[in-house]
């Protein structure tokens, strides 16, 4: 059975999509540590990021860079932080988080509770800046 992220990328499970192409997909984390917290995944279902072939890994990072630029344009922040972690979903992914301080990257803190309308507005804003 496909991972939840593969099912999201395939459109089988709804998400707040911010960017996509034939190889990669980016969507809002539904348990964000900050407004605009995005997950970037390859469509290829590989558990561990360093098991991706070189071309896919390089492409994933370049796609994430484009998403980060759109994220920074949509959500005012000092920088966009990046983290590769997550043992719960067996699908390689990158977290992009708008940061005002390094503490904004603390994944142990309480997650934000945003309404569906807030999530959609954030996703639409980021998508509008994606090039």
C-alpha cells in the first residue's frame, strides 16, 4: 500500500498543495510548527532521503529551493529553515519552515492549530509566488 504522502501526491487524499511537477510535490504540513510550514516530497516512494538516486535527490533540493523562495515571498520571515527528519511516514521529505529565530525550527514545541480557511489562504499565497 502506498504511503500517505504518495497518496497525497496522487490526489487520493486532500492536501493544501503549494507546488507540484511531474517529479515533486509540496504541501502544507497539517501539524505546522509555524505558519507556512511546508513538506516537499519526491513522487517516487522512497523511505530514506539518502536512498534516492542522485538525480532525484538533486532535483528534490532544487525544487525545495524554488518552494522556499515562494514561501519567503508569501510569509515574511528572516530565512526559511530546512530540516530532514521524520520517522513516522516512510517517504522521504524535506520540511521548510519560515523562521524569525532558530527556535522556530524546534519540532518538539506545540503545533499550531489553524483553520481550514487559514491553511488554504497560506497555501494559495505560497502557490501564487511559486515559479
